[in-house]
């Protein structure tokens, strides 16, 4: 089980890795990633050119060639090694040619240099080998390098840093320092860019210089453009010596004089109009002047100066050159009669004829001749070459083909066949002559185009299969594949256009336009196409097909009234039918008191719009009792069922109590509810005296009545003074109102003073009695302690004689306290 589980985990991991690899390989990068890469590349370029632009006032028009090389360094696959036809990566050691600035892998260029030197030096003999330092060429521009210049180490572009580190924020294979290479042509200044591929830009330094003709005042200019023209006429004297140069101020020598003038030839016989720049010219006439000998004329064509001596004067040799004669110029030199003895064309034999004029004959002697290859001999005339029919079997310098030349001398010529091997690009064959070693890189440049063909990048032949197509900024021009006349604007691309996201806008059956996104090419998952043979078979990936889907139901909101006409709600067009709003019907029933309690339902309109709120035949019938409000005071219900209009009068008897709640009265409900306040007061009264008590405690004197009893009590009551000795009869209402009072006289005050003195005496006597009692208790306690001693002394019995107060105090104090409590209670009641 554990091994099976582990196998399943490994299987899932491998499937996920394979799926990711396929997605990364075939899925095009998103626009966001491309935009991020472009932003990053722009930042690095700006940083690289910062110093140059800051010292040249932002003039970057001379940087286009260098910028092209730097852009290629960033483009995926643009930097390609022409030897191995592979991309040059950031972390690989490279070498750059100083002639064409093409970049190669370091190991590739080292192998190329070794092979080139071997091919050049292989035809040499052992004696010649190593005596001459043969160069090796660049694979692209054929710029020659010495053997000692073969690269052995990896340097940055400017050559300062060995093995530069990989920095994502620098140009690949750059050290990030200022270049400082000498400009070409040298001007004394150095490059100000950061370490970069390609040629250095023109020198941006400012120098003060004058124009070509030296007439204008010296002005400050760029060092790379220090030679300038003031556009004024040059004015320098031309070679003709007569005219001045009329061209604008220019560099170098003046052009030949463009004017035409009449000039004589060298001999002076003819005159012709010719360019002033070529005053000397020859006519086609022979001189014809008499030579000093007087016998011959000069045979030279138009010439200057004297004609010279006669060419037949002085000592002359015979044709063979053995004898010399001094003869007049009018006589020819005779032959000497000796043998000619000039070496013939064969270079071996001499002419056997006598001294003669004209060329010697061909050599006709028969000799034993050996063929050129040295394998055969034959006797034949010396002037004829001897070539045998034997074909050379030596291998030519290509080390592939035989010489196959008839009668070869051994120094076989180079192979004249075409190499024909397929180059590294896999598209072309080598057009060079048959050779040893690796073929040169394919020189062809291939255009890699976008889908529309308007954006093109040039890459070495063979890289078009692996490099990504350029990102085109042109809009896609393909016709739409859906029913729309135009498609959404998007950039040029390969493969199918993205799904149309425009609104469908087809006319639906209801007349509205379909608002959903276009669904003419929707991806639909196919199911049930493949039935697995068993649980061991792996489930296949779901298949999707592109098909046109029907328009969805119309969702346009349509105002629809509910069945009971309670509300108007927006419903989707496809379901815009009358509906129930789930409310109660609410229409007024025939009883005119209740409404229909059924859920919203259709109602048939009977009459005009005025009856819009009345119940129809579909509404429920009222089965309730009459719930109309009764007259005030009537507790009975209406005897009729729920009905329209007013209820009939109530004829029942009411059993109610009178105002004083002591008697029960029977009264007709109609009389009671129809009476006013005064009549109701009389009907409910029992005609007896009110049994209620007034606040003063007396009974109300009024007849049975409603509400509170009157407060003016007429009962007579007795009024006493504070000490309760004096009394007087007064009406109760005056006492309640505080209009009557009874003051104590002088006798009352005297009795009050004596009572207070008696209280003080009793209090003092009580204090003294308490002290005696405590003293007696103390002495009794001390006596008990003495009796407990070991000597058991007898206690002296001391009898304390009680005083009269101690004997009779209870009989006096208790009655006095009772009288005091009663007086205090009466005062409290009286004050209230």
C-alpha cells in the first residue's frame, strides 16, 4: 500500500510538471509581463545613456546604432552565436569582435580560431610550419586576428573587468562602469557611456574649430562634427591657375575647374574647346618633322619638345646579335651568316638556322619525354607536351575527394567541388568550395514577422524556429468570425482571435436586443463521448468544442401589474406575466366593513373605474359578526351579522350600581347611552345619603352622587387646649381650615411647671438609687472572693438597711411614666 501510494504521488507530480512545461512553452506571455519587461529595459537603457546625454544636452540622435546593439542584448534570442546557432545567455562567457561587434560564445570562438589556424597551416611542410604567424578570421566580418590574439579569458565589453558578475539591472555581460574606450577615428577623447556592446557613439565633446575654408570665425562644435562648412564660396585658386573655386566651403582639395576654354594640343597644331582642368592634350596626328639625319621623319604622335636622333643612326647589331655594324641610316643591317643560337621556347635547345630576321621556329627535335606525373616516358617532338591518361588518386586538401586529374604532377589543386553540407541553420547548404573542418556560419539574415507582417525583426538564419515573434503594436486586421460587422480592437497576434466580448445585439422574439456578450463561439464541454473500459483506465481530459449558443431569455425589465392591481413591479421580459404579489386582496366586501383576506388573485371588473376597490365575484364572502363600534356606554354587541349601514338601537336592560356602590339599579341601555351628563347623574343615583367618609372622619351629608364628596364638613366637634384642661365646640370645617384654636391660660402653665419639677426630682432619685445598687453588688462580690480562701474565714454579714425611696420607688415611678406617655400621644394626635 505504501509503495502504491508513493507511486501515485510521483505520478501526479510528473503530470503537473509536464502540464506546466507545456503551458510555459506554448502560452504567449501576457501583455502585463511584456509591459513590465519593456519598462525595465527602458530604465536600464536610460541609466546606460545618462552620462552621455547629460554631457551632450540630451542629444541622443547619434546613439541609434549603439542603442540597436543594446536592444538586441535584451531581446530574447536576438543575441545569437553564429558558430553554434544558439542564444547567448546572461551567465555565459562571450567574446565580441572589434570589427563587426558580433558576439560569440567564448568556447565557440576558441574552437573556431584553433580550427582556422590548423586549416591554414596544414598544407605547409615541416620545414615551413611555425615560421609564419598565420591569422584567423572573424566568422562574420572576416576581420583577421593574430594567433596571439586568440581569446582565452572572459571580459566585459570595455575590457576592464574579468568575469563580470550577472546583474539584472545592467546590460548583459557589462561591468556597469564607464566605457572609456578611445573613439574611432581617434580624437583624444574617450567614450562616456556605461560598458556597452556595439560601437561607441560619436564623440560628444565640445571643441572650438573653424570651417574648411578658414574664413568664418571659430565656433564651439561637437568633436564628432568639428569639420563644418560656412556655405560661403571657397575662393581658392584652381589647378588651371586662372579661375577660383566657386563651390561652397568644402573639405579636401577643390574639384577640377568646370569651365571650358580653347586650348592647343601639345604639338600646337590643333585647337579645341576643352575643360580648363585638363589643359594638356594630344591630337592624333603623327609629328612628321625631319629628323637630324635629313632622311627620315619623326613617327611619334603629337609630342612636346625636340624629336630626338634618328633611331637608325649609330652602331647596330645583326638579328642574332653576334655582329655589329656602323652603317648609314639609309641602309639595313645585313645578316652575319653565322648560326642563330637563340634559345627556343622549350628552353633546352637552340635555333640551328643561320642568322635571320623574325622569330625562330618551334623546336622540332625528338626527345625522350617523361609525363607530368612521372609514371610514363615517350619519344616525341620537344615542342609537344606529354600528358599520360593516368588519373591522380591523391586526396585533395578537403580530405574527402580524389584529385582525378590526368597526369597530375603531385601538387594537386584545391578541391573545385562545392561543399554542399547542411549548415547549422538547417535551411541552406554550404556554398563554399569543399573544405575541411566546420563550415562557416550561414550568412543569411531571416526576417521574423508578426502575424500581419508589419513588424519585422532580423535574426540569423536558423533562429526563426526558436525565437518569439515580435510584439506587434498594429491592430488585428482579421475579419470577425461572429455575426458582428467589426471586432473589438486588439493587437496583432498568432492563433485564433480572443473571444468577442461585444454585446450580442441580436433581436429577440420579444423585440428587444440581446445584451449579453457575444456567444457565437462559446466553448462547450463535451461529456459522455468516451466510456472507460475499467477502473484501471485513466480518465481523459474533458474535450471542449466551439459552438454557437442560443440567446438567453430576455432580461429587460418590463413593468407588470399584479393580479390584484396592488403594485407594478419590473419583471424580466421572458416572464412578464401577471403574478400574485402575495399580499391580501384588500378589496372592500359587500358588508362595507371588511376587506378580502385572500392572497392576491384576479378580480373581474364589474362596472367603471370607480368600482376599482370593490370586491368582485372571486373575492371571499364576509362571515364575521358585526364589529361596528357601539354607542358610548353600550356593552352589548349588534344582534345582526356584519352588515352595511348603522346598527339598530339597543333594547337590553343594564344592571349597574349607583354612585355609592351600595344599591343595584336596572336601566334601559338606550336611555342610559342617549342621556346627557346631568340625566346620567340622576339615573345612576339611588337617592340615599352618601356613605363615604370625609377626610375629617365624618360621613358625607349629600345624597348619592358621583365624584368626590365636598370638603366643607358641618359637624360640631370639641376643641381642647394643649394641656387638655380647657374645651370648646366649633364647626369641623373651620378646624380643618385652621381658623379656630384654644390657648392655655395661667393655671395650665403653673400645672405644667410643677409637673416638670417632679420629673427632675424623680430623675435624680433614680440616679442615686442606681449608685447604691452598684455599691451593694460590689461589696457582695468582694465577700464571695474572701470566702474562697484556704483559711475559710467567716464572712461578716453586713445587712444594709433600705431607704424609703428604695422601698416605694416602683409604686411612684410607674404611674408617672404612664401619665407622661398618654400626654405625649394626645399631643401628637392633636397636632396632626
